[in-house]
């Protein structure tokens, strides 16, 4: 009888754990990616994407768990079920679709740009020849410099970009003049430029892209639920209000037109 009771208790606990897990949404983020996802002054993760996700979770009665990930291994940790999605200024790539990942609709338009210093002597992409150029490992900028813009990267000092773990390190190295420029997403570059009067963003860019949310293969229903939540945030004005809060340009909010 005691064995039977213990077995029943174990089953109940297992079911309880499954329910608890279903009620928790684990958001995989780049923890050094302002203004989308970063550690705020109060010691909690915040940002445009984080607040959007929190609002969607509140709608669905989910607890939000923030999971910082190594961006270079984000898909591996997603496959290992360490988090339920990647939602952190993530560029939608055809290669992800080809691998079977479920991708949300785009919610933000962005551009790959070059951040440098006013006195660097760099005014165009051609001026990057022979320069030390940094990029965050595993980002769309990194992929671009190894693919479509490989010819440009070949002109850099050493014949390639210097890859670093996150953009914070890239920008710190730029401040110290250890590198001459950083290939970076426009909204992130704009945030750092506002905080550093010596920084400039080249007018010439490396190409446009769109941000979306990545889920595991088969998680179409979860993706649809999150998308429905986001559209409610668009309709009630939260989407625009959060963008304004984090200094993001209204013109890059690609969902605004869909809500009209």
C-alpha cells in the first residue's frame, strides 16, 4: 500500500511539474543587447523585447523566465529546451527556416551599420580597408561579413572581422581605440551614439533586415499565440509606447501599418 501511495504521489508531482512548466514562458535573450534586452539599473532584465514579452505573458497567464544565452549557440540551447524561444533583436534568416525552426512574423525593421569614432578617418565602407573591425560573434553582422560582405571583410586588417562575445565588449574596445569600427545593428548603434559623443554612424550601410522570434520545430501553436498577443499590443498602443520609451524610431515598427 505504501509503495502504491508513493507511486501515486510521484505521478501527481510529475503532473504538477508539467503544469507549472506549461505556465512558465522561458524567453531566451542576448543579455547585452540594449535597447532590446539588457540588465537594467534595478538589477532586472529589461528592454523593448523584454517588456513586450512580459505583456504577452501577462495576457496568457504565464510566468516569465528570462534565460540569458550565448548568442553564438542560441539555436543549440533552443534545441536543448533550455528556453522556449529566442526573442532579442534576432534577425530572421532563411537558413533558420530551412532548418525547420518556426519563425514569427517580423516586428521590427533594422539595418546593419558601422559605428566608429569621429577622428577615425572612416567615412565610407571603403575606408575600412586595413582597419580593425569588430562584430559580435553569431550575429547577422557576423554572418554577413562571412557571406555577402566577405569581400569587404577581406579588406580589414587581418583579412577578416574581429569577433567578440557581445556588443558591449565591441563598444568598449572601440572606446579604448583597440578597434577602429564595429559592425552593429542600427538601433543598438544609435543607443551607444547617444551615450558617447565621440561616436558616429556611417551613412553607408551594409543592408537591411527584420527582427522576429524563433521557436523550435513543431511549436507553431505557441508561435501563433505569441503573435496574437503582440498584435493586441499593437492595437492598444503598447507596441508604439514601448518603442518611444526605448528611443526607437516609429518608422521601423513594421507592425503599425498592419494594425491600421
